[in-house]
């Protein structure tokens, strides 16, 4: 459904996306992760034909976006950047107007998408009376108007409270499950990505530093909590001997491949470091992401 081949984007002399290749398969929920400025929004802008790549190829639903944008985006719905609505009009009227920018939409279809996103009963209220969560659902309704096969969602839960985040997550899962949609999701809420996505890619400084399944991420041993009176000294000693790859939050360590907590304990005690406790934590997407980013920073420094 989405294919990027060696895509680069420069703004002047600044390289924002560097040789990015990725592929999103039909029916999956794919997460695009990275810090602010990592290149996520630029990559999505190129997928939607709003930003032209400096080099490389972007294909959506089998079509080259640069050569045939209309065909490429015909079956695509999107929330990109901050959605803008006419606050003095109702949600229903906003959807009517916005649908004319793409293709004529029946009242039955508008009512259908309103029901899908949970706005039934408030569709005729003025948008200025909507909560932030209701505006987010109205944006999702707009993205669903053209009966898309592919949804591209840029930070769909941005600014929502915990209840709104939960409702958005459940709605996205239901859309994928019941309508069979393919969904590309960009988010900085790593816990949501953990619960939503089947595969992820992580961007760092415009470059892809990881791509793989969430199951693969969780199958890797995660961070280890190490309690010792001299955490900086102990971890420096472990790092010099190649036993760990990173430290996090002043209390966690990431073990190098092939090493165990028992080995870490024995090695530290033999070197004269007191070990008050050591615990293995189950790895989450957040753990993996923070560990990877930490490793990338260390590599850049060296």
C-alpha cells in the first residue's frame, strides 16, 4: 500500500530525510516513530504529495505520487498536521463542505462516518462547542469520507486527555478490524504504538535506524534495573568491558547480546562493586525506542 524507495528530501542545504526506504503491507497498522524533527511529518507530506522528494520514489496504492498524484491518493484518507474547521458551522456542515474538495458525498455517507467516530447526536452542534476530543473525531470522520483503503494519521491523539486517547485507540483498532483498512500512524505516544501497531520504523535525524515487527521488539530482552551505591562507576566499568550498550534514567542498563543478569552481578561483585538488586524488565516499544536512541547518541559522540 505504501512504498518508499531511497527517498531524500532537502530544504536548501538541510537534509531532512536521507535515503528512506520502507514498505507498508495491506491490512497492517504501521507505526512511524521519531523525535520532533526526525523527518516523520516530511515523510508523510511526501506520501500525500504535499512535499516533493529531492530524490527517490514514493508509491501509494501502486501509483507513483509524483507522476500520478490523483490515482495514488484516490483511496487514501488522512489526518495531517492540525485539522482546521469552520468553528461557526456544525460538524455536519463542515463535512459537507470539506467533501466537495474531493468528490460529491451523499448524506447517508456523512451520517455513516459520523456514527463510526462516535459523534452521533452532536453532528448538528457548532464546532466551536466541541471538545478537543470531538474535534479529533471530526478530523477522523473527514478522513473516512472517501471510503479509503489506506488511512495516514499524523499524531491523531495529539493533545487528547487519557479518556480521549483511549477512545481514539479503540476507534482505530475497530476501523482496521471491521473495515480492513491499512493504517500508517505517526505518534510520539509510544504506549499507544505498543498497543496499536503490528510493525514500526524509527527515524533518527532523517534516517531509518530500525524497522521491524512489534512482536520482534518485545521478544528481545529489555532493560535491566540495577541498584548499586555507585551506578555511574559500575556502569562505566561494565560498558568498558562490552557487557552493556546503554544506561537509562540513572538506574537501568541495556545488556549486550549474549550476556545475562547473573553474569553482570558476578562481574560487578568480583570487581568490588556492591549489588543491592538487579531485575529484568519486560521490554516495551518505549524501552526499545529509548535504548535505541541512547545508542545512536553514543555512536554520534564517538
